[in-house]
C-alpha cells in the first residue's frame, strides 16, 4: 500500500481528498493535519465521514514521512513551510496557488508580492492531466490548477491548440458556488447554500487569469479577460467563454476539433443535446464527480463561438484533479478511485 498524508485536511478540499483516499484501493491514509482540530476525529469537520474512519487530525509537528504528501493549505502557507514538506515525501501535490505559475514576474503581477521561493517554480508541473499528462507521470512535484482556471482551460484548450481563434479577444465569465470561498469564508453562515454572495470577486484582474494565459499561449502573447462571480449554489463552476474564429468554420468542423482533442479523455464529456433540460453543461450534474462537461455553440451572425465548460470545483477543480495526478505519478490507472458518476435527479 502507498502511504499518503494530507496537510490542511479540515477544509472543503481536504475533506474531499479524505473521502476519495479513504476509498482508494491502493492508498493507506497515514495522517491528516489540522492545527485547530488536532486530536479530534475527522468527523468533527466532515460529518459525512462519521463512522467511515477512526482517523484523527494531527498537528504539523507530528507529521511523519510518507510516499505522497497532499498540501491543502491556504494560499501562501505551503511555500513558507516547503523545506519541511519536501523532507517528508518524495512526491508532493499542492492544491494552493503557491507553485502554479512558472514565472516569478507573473506571480508578482497577480499576487501583488514577490514569490518567496522563485527557484522552486520551475520544479512543479501544472496539474491538469488533459494537457500535461506525460509531464505529470514523470513529476515529483505537481501544482493543481485553480478551479476557475481548470474549467476555462479545458473549455478553450482544443481551439487554442489548433490556433483557431483571435488571440486578443477571449472573454470568460465564470460562475461559482460558495464552496470556492473555503470553509473559513462560509463558516459564519448556518446556510452555506445561501452564502455565495458573501464572497466578493473582482470583475477584472482575477488571479486565475495568469494560469489561463500560461496554459493557452503557444509562444505568442494572448489576451484573456476573466470575470468570476458567485451564484446561489454550493458546489460547481461553469465557465462561459467567448472567442472569435480566425477562419471560417462550421459547427460540424468545430465538433471535429473538440473530438480530436478529447476522444480518449476519461473525464471529459462533450455535451450538446438537441432537446431536453440538459442541452448544455450543468454543474449540478457534476457534484462529487471528476468530470468536466464541455459544449459550445457557433454564432450564426458572427465569427464568435461560445464555449460552456462545467466542473465540480471541489473535485475536478481540486481534490479529484489531485487524485488523478497522483494516479499518474504512481503509474496507476488514472481513473482509480474516481469513478463516481454523479446523481440525478437532484
């Protein structure tokens, strides 16, 4: 069995990792940390795990060596303790933004400060398997993509890969649930499903813009205009992206582009039904799953293509993506432990 531990396991993303790794056939969950809840049962923070495990939260100081270490700390904290973490495990998977960007100057631009360990940035592989699978297989350190960035990148990647769009006219509107704000931001509300409005997102300059640009540009600078707003749901992120074709293409041609990019991807589903309530991707159907659903429509009156891509922000946008990366790093089938298909009706 492979020994895995989770640092910062009391939050929403840490709880999802707990849920997934407890059921993973190849993993022994060794330790999970929470400074606030050290010594308490994990069910104290994650009531869905009551009776599932007798595991208790540990403190950081009691962490022991393991095979894989997952970091689920708030942004800025993993980098401060990185020497400690790197001494404990050969493989590290970080869910924060600390090591996602390859450029220290890009980090300073979007995070408003210099990166504390710029020499480490190039050591991490950006953890979206659909675009970096081979690098992840050989990696010892992976930085998982942000949820808004993951939804946006997976929707637009096929078009950018084939250089089919104007590079200065990409506009993305992401709508997210309250869980993206994290447990700290929603803990004062007795109704987290109503707390989406407590999290304010800037209409411009969102930090995940940097990840999208880094992932989609192909040697030529691009402009991406991203807005993220919270809506009345708990889980989910849906990106509505507007791009403009640089050549004439029919909707049938575009389907060929998306199919060529994603035909062998186990967690990408292309969605466009002629009838019914679910003709386009809907995040409600993805709760608890590692799928990303992608659909699009070609504007009949212009060169615009509207791409819709949806994920569960805590799964494909965080914990599920981390487990998928772990499976690749360990030489396992990348779908192991991630087969839950979702629920309907909701």
